[in-house]
C-alpha cells in the first residue's frame, strides 16, 4: 500500500524551453528544460513513467521495441507510450508512422541519408489531442509543444535520425523492430461518466482524464499502480496538498481528494489492460466554500459509472 507525493525531476535539454511555468516554478539557473519526470518519493521503481515534454526544436526520429525484443536484450520491458497535448504553438506537429510502406533496406537508406524526415507522416496537433504510440511505431515530436507522456518505464529507445546531432544512432536495431509504414494517428476518447473520460486503453496501461467540480470530495480506489497528474486546480489529499504540475503515486490504496475552489482537472494513469469501472467514487455530501477537516467522518460513497515537492535538476540524454 502506498500514497506518495511524487518528486519532479527537471531535465535540461538543448531543445527545451526556458520557462516551464505553471508546470514547475523550481529554479533551474536559466537552463532550458526539456522534460519533467515524476518519480516515486521512495526508492522503489514503478512500471510506468509519467513525464512532461517541452520542445523548442524538433526531437529525434525514434522507435521503441516491444517487450519480447527488449527482454532479449536484457531489458525489463519494451516501451509503448501515449501523448496528451497540453500546449501547441500554431502549426506544431508530431509524426506517427510513415506516409507509405517501405522495405527494411529503404528504411535503412532513408535513415542514413536523412530523407526519412520526408517519409514521416506529420500532422498538426492541438491542446487536448491524444495519441497512442505502440512499440514499433516510428515517431517524432516537432517544436512548439508541451506534452504529457505516459509510458512503460523503460529507456529502450532506438534513434533513426537526429537532425545533424552527434548522438549515437541505432539504425540496425530500429529497422529490426520498426513497423515501416503508416500508423493509426489519433485515438478517440470515450466518456465513461460525467467526470471521467477514457483517453487510452492499451495492453500495458490505461490513461483517463478526470474533471471534478470545485469544493467536492472524491475517493479513488486503487488496486494497482496508478498516477495522477494535476492539469488545473488544486486539492487536498491525505497529508499534503496538490496543485497544477504536481503528481501523486498510489498503489493498492484509497486516495481521497478534496477539491478546491476551482474545477480540478487531471490525468489518471494505471497499469492493466482495461479501465476500472469503480476507480472514482463521489461522496454524497459536497463541501462548502472551505474544505473541511480531514478528521470529520465521511458519508458513504456512491460509485460513479460502470461503463465497458522536492525538485531536483538532472542532466540526461533523450
């Protein structure tokens, strides 16, 4: 059983941005921040990784292996990921898959001479767009984006092209795992209840968006590993408060949320292949303008819907 206020780790990147507010107000000595990783406050590992990406330049063209290929290399798991677009400059784009099928040799040559950039299927995105990037999908993220990324907790990344950077490429491994053709571009969110929207359901994780009224009380019943990222508003949970840019880790526990004076919007992610119908419960009584004491007794919850910060600065490579 665990409920933890996640640590936010800021990662400088040459393609990052200087101002990451409101997602973090931590000092970073004028370095460009490309990523914020949310990590357990304990030393234990998690099987999912939640992060934010901030891009001022295009990122490398890459692909991730599936579990079988990764484990054959001695890695714990492969890497499927999902993106939720938080911010997008006019014309900002991402790439998923190629605009046509190519042979392994053609993919190898395109990666070697840089023409792969013209093979990518680029599309403009807007805030609120959701994309699933299964293992084996060739992909890239353009400039001018803020993205919340959920992924299997793995660093299994093979770069095909990096816009003239001197970083190592992994062309042979990438060709071996890549689906060298078009990909499904965008998933269709499904409303589960008034407060819950299912964004992604994959064999590795589920990603939802929750939208809770102000001055209300909720309970999240977590029977697996789960993460909450606050997109807007604030809430009190257990012994700590959370606000925009904060994240919470929970596992096999009950997480109570008292929302503040504005709507509370967040992403909820958990392991498993299907959404949990009884994940979110509302208490019959709503709080008034000021959240009540955590000591007072709570009324019996009603199940909603049954549809089918310490911050540290670290440099790493993406």
